[in-house]
C-alpha cells in the first residue's frame, strides 16, 4: 500500500464476480473489508479461505487475507 494512503474500513455488498475480487484486492492492500452476500455458499467459501468461483489468482488472494471473525 502507498505510504501516503491510510487503510480504510470498507463494506462490499455482494461477493460475486465483481464484489469478491474487489474485496480481496482491497484486503490484500491493507484495507479492512466486510463482505456480505445473501448467498450462504459465497460467504462460507470466503470464510474458509476459498474463492466461491474460479477467477485466476483469486483463491490465492482470498487465502492471503483470512477473515478476522465471523
């Protein structure tokens, strides 16, 4: 993360193709991210450190930034 940017707390609504990638990238750059989705499969996948769908590199990012709580 750029040393001139303060980490933020961010909420991402929807952990689909756009939301999950966005949340993982923001978390990997030091932001605190809260992700929410009405699909229990997506939420439980992310909480286990797994990507809920295939996107190149996403599983690694999700694993890199484990959840702090459920």
